[in-house]
C-alpha cells in the first residue's frame, strides 16, 4: 500500500554523528511536511553534508532516530532508499554509458520499471535529446548535473536531498531547476537542500535552517 | 577495558614469568627421549605455541564479529592486538618446528600438512596487518580487517583439510610432523605447565599490545584535532 | 525477486559493456595470460610428456595471475564520479550489488579462460582434446569460487595503498584449497585411474561456502 503524499513526513530526533572522536552532528531535531522545502545554511564543516548523507542513509544513524513516511531507518533503510533521491557533488554517472543507459541503470537499481519512451522523455526534459546516444564522458559539468537531477523525473521521490544543486549550472539551468523543484513541491514532495547562495533559492518558497557546529540554531548572525 | 588492563598487566606478567620459569625447569630436568634425544625438549615450546596461534585466531574472530555487530572501538582494538600476538606465536611455532625438523628430518622444512597450514596462517596474519596499514580511514580499516578475519576463520579449516588431503592422497607422508608425537607419562607435567605459561603469556601480550594500540589511536586523534584547530 | 535479479544483471551488463567499449580488461587479461604461457615455456622448456604432467598446475597458475589482473579493476569502474556511493544509495540489498559485480567479473574471467585453454593446448603441444568438456567443467567450478572470493577482496582493498599487491597477498593464501583441488582434479582427470571425485567435492564446498558468505560479508564491509 502506497502512503498518500499528504501524510508523507520526515522526522529526525536528537541525531548525532561522529567520525572517530570528532563530533560532527550534535543533536539535530528536524521535521518536514509534504510540499515543504528546507534550506540548510552554514559554514564549511558545520555538518550540512554529513546531515544529508545520514538522511540519504549513506551513513549509519549512530545515535538518535530518523523516520521517513513512518519507516524507521534502522529497520527499513532499503525501502527508504527507494523513496528518496540524493544528488550531491558526485553525479554517479558512468562515462562509457549514454544518458539513456545511465537512466536505465538508475531505474533498474531503484527497482523502477521504465519504458524506453519514458527514458527518452526524461532525457528530452533535461534538454539532452540531441546527445541521447553519446557517452556521458564528453559532457560538460552542467550537462551531467542536469542528467543527475533528471533522475527525479523518472519517478517522483518522496524526499529529495540536494547538496549544492546550483553549482555547475548556468543561468538557464538555474531557472530550469527552480521550475522543476517548484512543480515537485506543488506535487507534495519534500525537499531539503544545502546551499551557499540564498539568492538562487529565492524563487522557491522555503524555510531557512541554520546549522552551526553540528547544531541547528536560530540565526547565523553572531557567527564568530 | 584498557584501564583494567593497565591495572592488572603487571600481575599477569609476574604470573607468566613464574610459570614459564617453572615450566622451563621441568622441561630441562625431564629425561631425554630415547628416540629423539634432547630435540624433544623443543616440542614443549612448539606444541603450546601452535595451540596459542589457533587460540589467538579464535579470539580475533570473536572480537571481529563483535566489532561488526556492535561497532564499538574496544573490540577493534582487541582485534588489532590479537593479530600481532597471533603472528608472534605462529612465527614461534614455525621457527621451533623448523629447529626440531633439522635433526629429525635432516631438513629445516618439510611440506608437512600442519606446518603448511601454519605457514598459511602466518601469511594471513601478515595480510591482516598489511590491510590495516594500507587503509587510510580507520573505520574502513576496522571493517575491512574484521571481515577478512571472519573469512579467514571460515577458510582456515578448508585450507587445513585440503592440505591434509593433498599430502595424504597424493603422496603418503614419509615422516610424522612435530605436532603428531604423542607425549605421555613423565613428559606430561612439563607440557601442562608450559601450556599454562603460554596462555598467561598470550594474555599478557594481548593486554600490553591493546594498551599500546589504544594509546597510539588516542594520540592520533589529538594530533588531528590539533591540526584542525590550527587551520581554523 | 525478478526485479532484484534485473538489478544484478544491470550491474554485470554495465561492467561487461564498459569493458567492451573501452577494450580494457578483457584484452589485457588475454595478452597477460599469453605472456605467462610464454614465460613458462621459456623457463621450463618441457617435452611432450612433461607438458602433460605440468599442464594442470600451469593452467591454474596462469588463471590465478590473470584473474588477479582483472580483479584489480573490478571496483575501479565504481570510482568514477562517486559511482560506488550511487550503488550504495540504490534500493536493492547489498548482497544483490555483490551478485552483480561478481557475475560481471565471472563472465570476463570465463571468456579469458575459454580463449586461453585451446591456446595452451596448442602452444604446449598437449593432446587432451578428448577431455576438453571435463577440463572446462573443472575450470568453471574453480572460477566460481575464485572470482567470488576475489571480488570480495577487491572491494576490501579498493581504497588501499598499493592495492594490487595487497590483493595478491590476501587472495593467494586464501585460495590455496582451490588451487590444490583444481590442480589435483585436472591431474587426476589426465592420468589413467586418477580419482577426480574427492577434489570436485572440495571445489564445490569451496564454491558454496564463498557464494553463501561473500554477499553478506560485502554488506558488512560497505555499511558505514
């Protein structure tokens, strides 16, 4: 039974994460509702990427709890991976495969059944139809980023985690991405992104979350 | 755990020393074997050392399994320490077997099934050390060595039986290996005392090595933090 | 279930197709195998009778060294643009990922063996053509376990310094039973009255143990 998008929720309670004795996250409380967009702001090393990696189930939850759509990460990590999409600094693309093949690979590993027309439609939607049959190796950073982000069009994820999504995108790319994200949010998806430049996100309705030394704080103004 | 080791390792050391001296005195005062002569005395080192090699590996397997399950650092420290201890005992087993073999077989080495298995065990211990050293990330190193230790634990019996089959089915053994000698009567008390001494020695080595590993890791953490702070 | 198999197949497909398009591993493995054969011939210069006696050991040693070369590259493909992270974020269990990587490597290794075998018989002038199916069967049994253990060790040493040396150091002692059983099985096959069966049993035991253990071990290895 698919839970309807209306009760789709993310809940994080008292989340901690440490690399050896180096504490990176020190008690994060966070929740997101359907159609909500949170933007993580904070200096380098404040824990943004670690938080996203834990939410993407890439890193184990060491202490605290994390639930997505009522699923607990300690029991149903695989199922959660099927419901969320993470696009970070890496695009996870294979250079020797074409955009179509890369999407097919992604679909099969996410257990999504996608017809060739569907794959071609996605490639067209990210503006790469002219290059659909060429190995990704020759693509520019911006083209790769578009393709990586285009994965969300294959099947709407319930939670979208983006780490610096605007980097490598040109002005048109930014406009394109904001449109895609806008319709994603309207359809009831949850979005959490880490970003350095609040200007580009201004087009989207969002809630700002300030992260400092592994804790969510009220503002970043008294940053030393 | 490390604190407990720090408190007790002195006591264990004294106990080891006393048992070892008693054992050696018994070994040297026991009569020479009518067939093997004085060479038999080496077996009092060889046999307990071989037992301790296997015991170390067993301990390593348990510590590795516990680490993978609970992900608590002390288990990994114990695993790292038991690799060193096990390697030392295995090397001692091979060296003493070889010294025994020279007068008995007329050669330093024979491809006897047990010696061959022991040699593979030594290479495996070396591999575990090399793997830990070669991985930069300490967590990854801990996971990888734990998995390798468990694979080795499954593989070692297969290795042992395949080597035994190989040596017996292929060409029958022309001479008995050092560990196959049966020791009875007067020779039993020194062996028992030496076995106890080696168990104590193993425990003491494990405690000392664990302390060293823990101290080195604590120092490395401090060093990283100092570097991070000086870079802002 | 079929979706999980499809995911494993897609990983193997990606590796084999990638290898084919770049002409990378397959050809270099094959040429390396030929080089090893030449070295053997020059070093031992066997006559026809000796060659028949040496053949089992020679075949297995060549296969072992050649597969080491292929194994060194198994996870290199996943270093490209965070691909391994992408795999770990997919919705399939880790054991399925292993199954995919393993079957890709198995296929490449078997292809090399199929080319190597007739070449060896011709170059060493050994007339055992009548036994060819049985020889292939024994090689197949040995290769199953060899690549299963090998791919696991390749994952283990992927980010290590001087990983190729380390891989050899770990693989060679652990495959001792395989080498013994494989060589003895071939030797028993090629001499009249030889008993093949006990060695086949040992090969099967080795295969079963590793194919049962390796997917789990891979999961423990990559879970951070």
